């Protein structure tokens, strides 16, 4: 019985460890799966244009929506159907500076257009359309594009922290509940064993007492019988006939 209980405890600990490991791997994967802007995406950005190469002297402070990130200046018909305001008519080095940015991430870079240097600080606000551009060097089959129109998470990293914290609280609560239930079951099992042992001990004592009483009764009867027989024999022997 105790061996079975220990085995169940060991199995339960293994299951909890596997759950914790799975949750950690899932959390790590989610945290590392950062979506970034790439060629073929439609994005919204905010930018500053500076007059000086040390990024001082703000010349422009503006926001541009529906930038189609392409090497050329044409927007495909299917993208245009989804986003009528999409435009690729921005000079290529400006669009190249957006590539690789994650949402809410900023980057400073210099873009050259017709021999003129422009100094930008660009912040990626949204990825309206997330496209997977085929890699000509890849041997895999052509992948399809996906459309995303979700807004920024207002909590940002705090949202992930809340998510992971909630998961941790749930797991900790489950472990605590399991520990309490296991402790109570073990206590009840020990109490039951103690009670059973006490009852067996009382029964054994009672049986011993009965046996002792029966033995004493048998011995007392055995000692009385010879005296009584001798007394009867004596009476018979010395009785006179008339």
C-alpha cells in the first residue's frame, strides 16, 4: 500500500515537471516569435526626418499609413483590392530602412535619393498585411500570404508578462492543491491504519483474556474432582451394614 502511494506521488511529480517544461518551452517560443516587417508587407509607420547627420533638427514629423514594401513603385492588384490606399511610391532606401523592424521598434538610418542624404528615425506602428516573400534560393514550395489587420497590443510586453504570470499562478495553484489533497489523503490513510491496528490489538487482548479465563476455569475444575472422588470413596469404605 505504501509502495503504491509512493509510486503515485512519483508519477504525479513527473507529470507536473513535464507540464512545467512544456509551459516554459511554449513561453520561450512565443517570446521569440517576433513578427517583423518584410518585403511584400503593408505597414504603417511614424517617422522623423532630421536636417543633421547626428539626428538633430527635426525637419518633418509625420505618420504614413499603408506603405507597400516593394522594390518597385507598383502595388499588385490583389493588395490594392484589400488596401485601396496602399502605395509603394516612396524611394527604395526609405522602404529598405523599415525592413526588419518589429512593431513599436524604432530605427535611425540614412537614405540616399538622387545624391541627397536624408536622415530618418522610423517607428513601425502596425503591420496591416503580413506577406511571406518567396526566396529564390529556397528549394521549398511556394508559400501563401496571410493578412493581418490586428491593432497593437496596448499592454505590449506587459501583456506577455500578465499571460506568463497567470500561467505560473495556475500551475502553482495546481501544485499547492495537489499537495494539500495528498497530505489529507495520507493523513486519513495513517489514521485509518492506526485505528485498524488499535482494533486488532484490542481484539487480541480480548481473545487472550478469554483464553486465560477458560484455562483457569479448566484448571480449577481439574483440582476439585480428585478431592470430591476421595471423599465419596472414604464414605463408602467406612460405612457399616445394618
